[in-house]
C-alpha cells in the first residue's frame, strides 16, 4: 500500500511539472520563434484541450487495456512529446505536440487518483492529499529548474528533464508489483449495482452539482494564480517582482495546506471541512479586493492558499463516497469539469480586469465561490438522507 502511495505521489509530481512547464518558459519559446503572446495563449489552450480529451478517455482506456498499460502509454506519450519540444520543431507542430502532452497527463491524473481512492480504504483523503502535495511541489519546482536553464540559455533542456523523468516513472509503474493491490492494475470491471440506484434522479443531480463545484473551484484557482500579480499591481501598486512573488507565496501556502488537509478532513468529516474551507475562500478573496497594503495582501494570499489547498482532493474523495458507480468514471468526469472551468473562468476574469476595478473582480470571484458552499451544504443534506 505504501509503495502504491509513494509511486502515485511521484507521478503527481510529474503532472505538476507538465502542467507548468510551457508557462514557465513561454517567453523564451515565443522569443525563439518570434511569436506573439496571443499565439502563446493558444499553445497553452491546446494543451488544455488535450488534457480534457485525456481525462474523458481515461476510464474507457483503463477498461479496454487495463490501468497499468494505460498509464505506461501515457508516460510514453509525454516523454515523446518532450523530445519533440526539445528538438525545436517548426512552430506549427507545437500545437499538435501540446495536445498530445495534455492528453498524456490528462489520462494520468484521474486514473492514479481513482486508483488511490479505490485501493486505499482506510482514510483515503489523507492518501489523496499527499498526491496533491506532490502536484503542488511540481508546480513550484519546475519554474525554478526552467528559470535556471533559461538564465544559461539552455531552456530547451527543461523538456529533456521532464521527458527523462516521465520515462523513469513509467519504468516504475511497469516493473513494480503492488502485492494484494495488483488486482487494481488490470482492466477495470464495472460494479454490478442496481441501475435505479446508479442512475437515479438524485444521483444525476448530485453529480451535476459536483461538476459545477469543480468548474468553479478549478476556474477560481487558475484565475487567482494567473491574475494575482495584476491584481496587486493595480490594487496596491506593487512592483513587478513583488507582484509576481505572490504566485510563489500562493503555491507555497497550497503545498503547506495540503500537508494537513487529509488529516483535518478525516477529523472534521469531509463536508464540514469543505464548508469551512470554501467559506474561508469567499471571505479572504473578498477582503483581498479591499486590501490597501502589499503585506496585508500577502497575508490574505497565504490564507486563501491554505483555504483552497485541500478542496480539490477532498471534494473528489467526498463525491466518490456519495455517488455509486465507477470511481474511475466519476473522477474523470469531475476532473474534466475542472478542466473546463480552467479554460473558461480566466476568460471571464480577464474581461473583468479590462473593464472593472480589482475590487469588483475580487467580489465577483468571491460571489461565484459562494456556489461551492451551497453545493456542499446540499451534498451534506443528501448524505444525511442516505444514513
């Protein structure tokens, strides 16, 4: 069991690397090809499209060829894509390669997450939170590696580092035996549950509400992460470096919060933990919109990061406890919903940044976050009816 959790954790480290690598050296890529930031945005969006396709395909592929083979295929696709990126192929090919990369880690994220939830029956929230910690570490470490390589004009070798790491993790998944848990590595067998239970109206309502929850949460996380510097520049007239530092502070708080999230969620119970964290997110984002000091803004960013840290992982675990059926399928649907929010939410936030004050932007984001609280309250009421 520990072996599975550790390999899963280092796999989520790979996902963190892959999510952030294009953005961390985007300036160098665009300068090399003499392209605009608009084209850079399309490149990032291409990877997101591939990610969504991968998430949607994950449960079907695992049922067709088994989890282990599906994972190995995904690692190979990521490694090959990084080699092509490193080779500096013509610009037109980058969009296709980005889709291919996104497809690879789009398969891995829900598949490994569902595997951990399925296999770890004792306190799965703690195990899933560890995955999220490693994802956050990947998002912190990759910009450091890429930044150092960029400073020595070797930025293209960031892709080599990622490609080699994908191969190493793929070998571990190929060769490692998980003992009694090995049955989870084969083809996923759909559970034989009563159709009326699995496809009841209440089931569909809860699933739809959790899909909205993940659209809002991931969209909010992406918006906060990408627009924090701009908010600080406009709100407290922070210097560029100090404004950009806010993203590192945010991710540092996210990683720290995830270290404790699983234990807190098991202690408080999932619904209560999510209500507290989502409410805190609403309050602190709203206050951030009124902050007049850089240091107060930093404190609020830390609090926002701590509140948001465990929400994704704990909500996944909570949803799978409420919804009957395939854990793989439900996890894929919810992560795909989050992916959709990550594409469309920043468009709304960006438009607001162009036409409204940062206070208004913060209040709108906080207002949308109230939806998360409402959904968890509804889910908790549904859970009480099941008892």
